[in-house]
């Protein structure tokens, strides 16, 4: 194999390897970021569904409680019955707020991680290009040194 072909292969490996590695790492990080953003959306949507279901269950339980109280002869809008209904409604509202807050917190964490992964993807590309440039410079330097040594040996043989 001639020195020119060997030098070309050295250059391709020194320059191309880091760049391809940076591109692959960037692609992986961008895919992870996209998955985290999708999971954040699903988490927030699930929180809304859970809060809606909690509110629905609370209304059903409240209706059943009012019906039971009326069946027992208690007047629905007065005294202890009204207090129990009000307290149950307040507890359900707090539960709904907590469900939404938990989902929003988890979604925010996922979005933060996605943003970090997106930044890391950009840095991976830059790192790959810089690694390729450094590989180019190092390989060129090695090739010049090798050529200089070979030329020195040829001169010494004369």
C-alpha cells in the first residue's frame, strides 16, 4: 500500500471518527429529549384525567350521600349533613389540586431534562467537530514528522 493511500486512511480515521461519534451521540441525545418531552405531555395529560376522575367520583359520592341522608329523613341543606358535604367537597378539591401539582412537577422535571439533553446534543456535535479538527492537525503533524525522518534517512544514505 502506498504512503499516500495510507496517509489518506489515517486522515479519514482521525477526522471522520470524532465527527461521526459526535453526530451519533447528538442524535441519541435528541431522541432522548424528544421522548422526555412526550412523556412530560403525557404526564400532564394523565394528571388532568386523574383530577377529572376524582372530581367525578366526588360528585357521585356526594349525590349518594345526599340521597341517603334524604332517605333517612334528614334535610339536605342544613346542619351536620351540609357540613359533611362541604367538608368532603373541600377534601376532594385539595386532592385535585395535589394531583395536578404532582403531574405538573413531574412534567416540569421531564421538560428540564429534555432541555438539558438538547443542549448536550449541541455540545456533542461541537465536540465531534473539534475532535476531528484536532485529529486532522495531529495526523498532519505526524505525517510531516514521518516524512522529515524519511527524508533525513535518505540524505544520510547518500
